[in-house]
């Protein structure tokens, strides 16, 4: 993808970041954005999300947050369940602090 296409894709996150900013007005939290995708797709997705965060930071989106947003990648894992059917694991433990 070209830089222009990547920038357009990153701009799609703006509305979601607005929701996080609204939630921040109620309670402080550290924003940790987790990409759940296969390795190669995940690496690309992390880059797009990091670019989106950088653009929003430049606009002052996260100025009232006590810490900068963090982007992590937690690769999906393929599992075989008891019935020997292929499925994907979607569990990711998290909690609000």
C-alpha cells in the first residue's frame, strides 16, 4: 500500500479514539490497543495502528491521558479442540485498573 492509502486507513480509527477520549473524561486509564491477527497481518496492522495513534497524538487527542497509548501484538493461535475441529483462539485476558 502507498503512504496515502496507509494514512487513509489510519484515519478510520479517529471515531474510535473519540470514544476512548470520552471514557477518559469519566475515569483515567492506560490505553493499550491489542492487535489480534496472524503474524504477517499482525505486523502490518500494528504499523497502521501505530500510525493512527501518532496522527491522533499530533492533533492532541491524548493530551489529557496520564500515559501514552501502547500498541501490542498478540498473535492468534490455531487450536484443535476435543472434536478435532479446527478453530481459532480468541481469548485475551484483560482487566480495568
